[in-house]
């Protein structure tokens, strides 16, 4: 495995921004599937969530965040009696995705805020670097 160059503020921030985008995309996918129904419990949509991992760069001593994957929620779908639904089973039941729309909106807003903070950190670092170069 080839050695990577030491992490810089820019690479560290870029990874963190990517992680926030994965988090935001997972939450928007969950919102898009809120209220969806299936004829079986196994077929019902289950919310997904990003899993983060801390990555320590030995060369620079910096710790960063990466996305180590997505996991499906083990929350059971809601069984609802709706015999008029074309997806209803023989008993007239459908299984609705267990998506908490409010929690997903909070997740999107928080991920968006974190992303904006990271953009601001990059802009500040860029400005400081430019001022340092101008003063020399």
C-alpha cells in the first residue's frame, strides 16, 4: 500500500465536507421514502444512516473524519390497516417506512450547518495564507 502524503488543513476539511454530504444524502433519501408502503414487512423501506470513523494521520498528527459506510435502521415498519391500498396484503395491511421526518430534517439542517462551517474554515485559511504571502 503506497504511503499517503501528510494531511493538510485542506485535505482534512475536504474529507469532513464529503462526510457531511454523505450524511445529508442519507437523510434526504430517508425523507424521500417517508410514507412509502410495502405489502410485506421485509419489503418496507428502512432508514439509512452514515457511520463515521476518526482517522489519525501519523505524519501530521491531525485527526480527521471519514465515512466508513451506511447502515440500515433496525426499526420495524409500521403496520397499518388499509384494505383500499393496492399494496395491501390478504389481511388488508400495509407496512409503512419508519421514517421520523422531523429527525431527518434536523439531521439535514445540522449537516448543512457543519458543511457551511467547514467552507468558512477553508475561506479563513485561504485568506490568512494570502495575507502571509503579501506581507513578505
